[in-house]
């Protein structure tokens, strides 16, 4: 079956290079038609197909309208609100959609809130035996927040509110925590003033402080192995915050500005 899908991916990519096939538009029409029926596996096959052609898509007016219709639809909110009914295959396909078309989402930040809610929902509700899908969601969250940090500053408070549930999900682990911390720190970095960054940054540092206190208490209780694991995780999260709070290499600083 995977071999078949690989062949289909190659086929779609070749078809997409033929002029006037309107492949993306037709696929989006299929997706938006199927979405209200909640035929989740049918929808997954269509999203998979759309992901197949991401590398060969030119952002023409037609393709821009098609992507706007899909990403601006109820796709991510429907997955979030029907989280326990939606198959993991569709969740993975939707995450891949976010990754493959992140440059489009970055240029159209009005689509960011439902995408963020979708990623946080997966983090907060994925069962412990499905940890890989939560790990993938954490990675997507970090990449999205890093690349769209300036557009996400109005949504920082909302993201901070969703953070505790994501950090305490059934499948939560240190890897996910590092990614979430880096994601939030990158949004904080994009705030306009150093004063504005202080309060949200302190809230992240507070999480690290609590983890370190737990590690110390665990050590005092004589549990060296768990203490080492907790302490190492806390320091790795602190390093992730440090990485996220750094300005992007291509940021321009005007040394002649009054500010």
C-alpha cells in the first residue's frame, strides 16, 4: 500500500507539471465537499494527494485561491472539535499540510489561530501509546511559531493559556516540552519592546523553576535516577527558551533609530 502511495505521489507531481490541469483546485473542491460529511479517511486521501504536489505548486492566483479555500475552511477546527473520532492518519496528513504549505500560511496569518489550536489539541489529548504523533505536533508547532513569530504576537496570551494542557497531556514527554518552550519563546522574541517580553518570559522561566524544584525534592528523597532525568529535562527546556528568544539572523537593527 505504501508503494502504491509512493507511485501516486510521483504520478501527481508529473501531472501537476502539465499546463492547465487545475490539479490543486480540483483537489481542494473534493476536500471541501467531503469535509462536511466527516468521511475522515476519504478526506485523508485527498489531503495526502494535496501534500504530494506541494513542491511543484506555483502560487498563481488560482492556486492561492485554492489554498485559501482549503486552509481557511473548517478543516483544522473540525479535526480539533472531533479529535477523538478523527483517525491518526488524517491528523498526520493535516500536520504535513501545515509543514508543506507553511510559507503560504506565513503570508496569510489570518489562518494561524485554528492551526495553532489544532496542534495544541493533539499535544493535549494524544494517548500515551501514540506518542509519535504528539512528538510530530510539537515539532510542527515549533517550526510554525519560529517562522511566523511576528504574526503570532497577538495570539501569545492564547498560546500561553493552552500551554499547561499541552504540557500535561497523556503522551507528554521532555521532547515535546522543549519544542513547546522554544515555540513560545520565539513568539516572545518578536514582541516590540523588552518590557513587553518580561512577563511572558518570566512565566516560562517559572515552569523551569518548578521542574528544578521537583528534581531537587526527588533527589532529597533519594531517587537519584528520576532526579537526574527531571533536572536534565529542565535544563534542556531552559536551553530551548534561550534558543527561541534569540533574534533571527536576518533581523535588521536600525542603530540610528531613536528607539
